[in-house]
C-alpha cells in the first residue's frame, strides 16, 4: 500500500509541474503578443503623425477630376494601392468611392497618368517623397458631376477640396 501512495504522489507532482509549465508558457506568450501589438500600434501612430499632404491643384472636366497632391509631411507615401479617392456629386447619391487602377479613364477608379506622375521623382522612384508632387486623374461614373473630393492615404491621413 505504501508504494501505491508514493506512485500516486509522484503522478500528482508530475501533473502539477505540467500544468504549471503550460500556465507559465501561455502567460509569457500572451505577454509577448501584447507587447508586440503595442509596439506595432505605436509605430503606426508615429507614421500617421509624420504623414501629411495637401491637394494643391484640382480641376474637372465633366466626370474626370485632375488632382495634384503635394507631400508636406516627413513620411514617404509609397502604398498607392491602399490610397482612396472619394467624391460627392450633384446627383445627391452620397459618396462615390474610387479605387486605384494602373489604367486611366476607367469609371470608378483613379490613376497616375504616365505623362505626369510624380515630379521630381529622383530619390525613391514611384514613391511620393516629402516635397514631391503627384498628379492623379479620378474618373467618376458617368452622370455624376463631382463637386467635392477627398484623397485618403493608406494610413488614414486625408485632405479634401471643393471642386469649382
């Protein structure tokens, strides 16, 4: 009988060690995940604080808006695929969401014309560096005559302009 008690106690101690090991491991993993996510959030907020741009020039021809954006911040704007353009037209249907497309003139999209693009584009090609200017062409759906536009960078920074 004494041996059975010793074996039972040994199994109990081993189970306690395994449970404690799993508990400590999961706590350490959770702490690492939390600290990494806080670091990533801080980096995103710092990038957002350093990002700024303004719509320097705009004109429209029926449903096509030509917009000039100047990077006035300290951050490079490189992810054009996640930039969005919103317009409001005179048809009172609300916002029109325009996505990025490499080809110009497609309804519901915006693009960077190959003849204009980014000027001067010397430091980082195809990226909007500080003090550089990017020309974009936004094409609203036919039948809408945009009166207002908003350009939103991938990190949420935006600027808007009324179009005469």
